[in-house]
C-alpha cells in the first residue's frame, strides 16, 4: 500500500529549489485572491487576474512534476495554463 507523505516529509533533505517552487505557488495564490477581491470593485484588473491564474497553473504543474511526482495532474495543469493563456491572447 502506498503511503501518503506530507509536503514537509517530501521536502526533507531536498534542494532549496523545491521549497522555492512551493513558496512561489503560495505567493501567487495569495496575490490571486487579493486581486480577485480587487476585481470585484475595479473590473480593469481582470486581465492581471487572468495572467496570475496562468502563472499559478504553470507553477502548480512544475511543483506536481518535481515535488509530488504526479504526472497526470502535471499535464492537466500545463494544458489548462496554455488554454487560459490562449484565451488571454485572443481577447
């Protein structure tokens, strides 16, 4: 049976780059929440919010690939990131 490890157990003894990836994901998530609240009052922030969603999806894909070793979710996050990026570019 496969044991579920916590994030801290997975990061123990790893390089600092793994912690940096999770830190960037956390910062992007907090910034996205703040910007989502701001978008309710100022609709012009919508494009910035969409860019943050794309960055967050790519970061989540990277962290899933390197830290958690979930290949299916990695592909899902990368495809969703490119889909959001495509919608931003096309308007």
